[in-house]
């Protein structure tokens, strides 16, 4: 969502879109040095039923005060409209 500051400059912000129940599966993580600071990233899969129209890898998930970037959207092999939203987050 694009908003404007007091002086009229455009500011890109995120807005809530939908809320869904999901099963959360923690896949693991890694640590690295980046710009002299240690960072850790984790991969998490959110399993949802019935994908929301318009959801893409450009969207993000907010869960327990943490933001997750969606890296892949895949349909489960069960054939019952279940989807896996594979995502990553970076902890600094």
C-alpha cells in the first residue's frame, strides 16, 4: 500500500489483507555474517486450506510479531485444496 508522509512523499507500507488458520511446520534455519553482524534465517511452511485469490510470492505473512516472506506456493499432493506457503524470515 502506498501512503503519503506529511510533506507529500510516497511511503510504501504493508496492510493486512486476510486472516487464515494454518498448520505451521518449522523446516530449520541457518546463520551467517552479514555486514559484520550475525544474522539467522528460518524456513517455515504454513499449510492452509483454500488459497486466497490474488496471493503471490510478493506477499508476506505476519505471525507472532514476525514477518515471513513467501518464497513458494505449492498445492499439497492430497488433492483436497490444501496449500503450502513456504516462507523465510531473517532474525537480526
